[in-house]
């Protein structure tokens, strides 16, 4: 069963923790996350970049997700990450994923708000939720985004825009960036508090990879309730595969399922770490809104 992203994140908001949203790359990473979430009794958001959705296909991703979740007690939502392309947004809405991030941060303000309102109308008509991003979060994620700040607005304008277009979750600039950090980021927990004082809409943190425990705790305490992790999953996945292949070459044994098991173990350990760190572990069974 596909859970509501908004319901998972609102429960986190009400109880002072954050739901991790991991970008999967294939069926191995997807199943590993569901298994880890079940073991930790944590809600989880399975995110898919536009690049991955294009390469696997919207239908197959949906079928893989349903198959991975079936027969488990996991509360998992299926979410399309940064998508500036209206045709793909509509495909995913038609396929009834839990939610989409319509990334309008490359448009000017008026066009971004008008197009987001259009997406929200189409999505809500069939029960799909919408995360809005009209300021760009620095860094390129799977081919989408920019390394420089293009659009930035006041918290008041951001919240007004989200209210006007009826979006469910809000992704503002919070000093983080997608990908690896070369220096320490200047985080903006005060901005989270300002936005939270203006709206009940959950605030999403992008660019989670590379933040310290203390930085995550600061941002969760300020009011962030969905945290995106992509680079760490890719790194964890590829390092486990690399290590396995070096050993395989030494032994001259070439068994792909053994490599998938090894990668799965590494991804499960990574996910468990974030469930503990974000306070989501143990929260799935009791997760109806207070
Ligand atoms: P990282 O790649 O820095 O973990 O960011 C993930 C993200 O924000 C996906 O939208």
C-alpha cells in the first residue's frame, strides 16, 4: 500500500522527528530500504529522481514499489524527486504515486506559482500530493538543478506562494546543497523557524548528505520534518559493489546475487543509521496524527 507522504511527514512534524526520503537507484536499493524500515519500525519515503524514473520507467517503478511493500507492515510513500518537466509530472500523477516534487525553481516567480497551481490541481484531483520548490537549492542532482543561486525569496513570499498554489510540502533554501560538501555549509535553522511560524505546511530539507549529527538535530529541532538523502545512498551502494568486485576478482567467482546481497546489507546499515539519527525509528506503528 502506498502511504501518503503528507501523513507520514505531518506525524513527524507533530512528534518532533524527521522522515528520511532516500533516492533509490534500482530494485536492490528499494528492497533494502523497505527491509531496513520494517526492522527499525520507521516510516520511509522512497524517492525517485527523474533520471531514474526515465531509465526504469514509471510503471515498473510503481510495480517494484508495490511488490517490495506487499506483505510488510512498513509505512512507505513513493515520491518523484525534482521534476521540472510537466509531461513527466503528469505521467507520475496518472500512475498515482504518493507525491511529486514539481521543481519550478528555473522559472520566474509568477510562472513558477501559476504552473505549480496547475500541477496541484491535477495531482489533488486523484489524491497525489505536491512538494513545491520555487527557490533553487544549490547543486545538480541527477542532471537537474544549478550550482548557483538563481531565485531566492523572502519567507513571507515563499509561504504565500505555497498557500496560493495549494502545495502540500515546502522545500526552501536552508543553506544546504545537493552532492558532496567541499566546505562547511552555512545552515539556516532560523529560516525554518520563520517559515514554520507562518505556515503549518511541512518543511523539507534537501542536500542531506554530509551534514553532521549536530546539524541534523539543529534543523529537526527548528522544524524540518522530511530530509532527503541521495548522494550517501549512491556512495554506499557503489563502494559496497566495488569492494565486492575486488574480492570477486581475487577469488575469480562471479555471482551477481551475492553482490546484490552485499550491496543490500550496506544500504540497510546506512538507512538504519538515518532512522536512528532522525528519530523516525520506532515511530511507524504509532503513526496516526495526534
Ligand atoms: P544529497 O544528494 O546531498 O543527499 O541531496 C539529496 C536531495 O536533496 C534529493 O532531492
